[in-house]
């Protein structure tokens, strides 16, 4: 195991998000029922009338089976607020021939109420590519919508809030990757899928947290540049003999957890099982009983049904898994992703009515970025 830090070794000023001139997150946002501009997608496909959002007997009856799935995590007094949106979003999906993708970190009313496909970012994009839907509504952050557009170039891809960025994706730009290649000529570059299309276009291959070690070792190289998550890079370095050169990005949710915090939970209840995402710091990983991607964490809970579990990741995921495993007691050291929480039912409805938040990618950039994703998918399959 060997790892060096690319920004310090190369003399870089650090992640793009922390310096003047770093790439900003894309502008724009959901309109919450008030469209102030007509999007290109709306010009192509037209806008629809905005529905009445009264909580009627029809709405209550049509959404009761969905509330039954989330009644343990959403109080009954709140459901009449969510239900009209859920009702009309599900109707408009059929009108628009749209599919809604929801990441594991979305809130339960979205995850169980309106999503057609749930999972991690790559899984969502792959499933969307297999669907016959003409429109994809991406309930996640911007790089996820870009990945869906890369794998579904002929579909209209919408994100309910274009400001739903990601601290990890914002930590590096394509220009940074080109500088790394100059500093380490001939060294292959692996990009975590949690990156922009601009970055994906400059790397050899992408990876997910579940296949990162496999992807790194598939390159048959003694040294690999791994970006942008330094903690995931540390975890990969601990699992392989390949030397890892790491960028200094981090997920603002996972880096807030500490090993001291987890030790306190275990001291309070030695029977608790702790499972962590590999984007967490090393002292957190050291305290965990299991480390894996979001999909693997969910699978571990469903396979093992521990009496009590602490899930060290974004806390909406614990709510979603708790709804499916009522026999498991979830302890939630709740760190919310502020960017994921920009996605809300009113903005999803706006996207379907007004076709706001269309995601587009420069064709030349898209061609290069798609190739790096497809190399990973083809290797995995």
C-alpha cells in the first residue's frame, strides 16, 4: 500500500472549490410553480397546466399505499402536504413518458413516493438507458444528471434544481486533470464517477466506490492517479499494492464523521453494528464493522438484519432503509447533504410541468466523457 498527495507534490494551490477561478456549480433552480423562462425542452415538448394541489379524498385514497411505506418516518400530519405533489407527479410521469431516478440519499417522500428507479448514481443512469422513457428526471446532484445524459444522449434529462451541486465534484476541473498528466506523464488516471463531465473527459476510466479497487488493478500499472476523493483513495490504497496518487477532494457529508464519535456510540451500546461508506476518513473506517458503497451498505443490512445498526452516511438513506427493514433499529448520526436536499417535490412537479432544468453537455466533451464511463461499464460487465 502506497499513497501520495498530488496537489502538494505538484505544488497546486488545492481543490478548485477553494480558490479564485474554480469552476462554479451550474446556475439555475426550480421555479416552484412559477416559470419565468421557457426552456429549450419546453419549446420542443410544450408546457402543461399547473395542477390543483388540494388534498382531496381522491388524492388521499390514491396515495395511501405509498404513505403506508413511509409511515414510520413521515408523521401522519405531514402527509397531506406531500400527497398532492406525489399524486400529480405520478400522473404527469405518464403524460410526459418520463422516468424519475432517485438517489439513495433522497428523502422518503421522493424515494418511495414518486421514484421509478432508486439506487446509486451509476446504477440509476444504466437503468434509465434501458427504459423507453423520453424524459429523465434526475433526483440527485448535477454530476448524476450529467452521467445520465452521457449514457442517454437522445433523451431529455432534467434536474429539478440546477444548483444541486457536490463538494466532491466541485473540487477538481478538467484543467486540473491536464495539469496532473503533465506532472505524472504516462500515469493512468481513474476518476470516481462523482465528477463532472469536464473531468470525465480527461481521464482514462471511471469507477464507483464498489468497484474502485477492481478498476485500479485492471490497468496493470504500478502507479495510478485517483481522483477526486482523498478518503476513497486512502481506502483503495489500503486494499491494493498499486501506488495511489490522490487528489485532495472530499465529500462534505462523510468527512464530518469521526472515529471518536463512533467509539462513543459503541461504548454506550457494545452490541451496535457500525457500517461506513469508504468516502469517510480512515479513523471512521477503522471503527466500522463493514465498509462499502451505498448499495453494499443497504445489502448488508438486508442480509444481516442486525438488531441495531449505525449507518455512517447521509441520513436520509437510513430513513429509506429503515422503511424496508422495520425489525432493525437505526441509530442516525445525522449528516444531511445540503445539495441533495435541494431536490424537493415542488421542484420535481415544476420540472414535469415546465420542463425546467434541462441538462446539456458539449458534444465533443460528451463523447470523451462517455468513453471513460463506458470503459468502466464494459469492464464491470
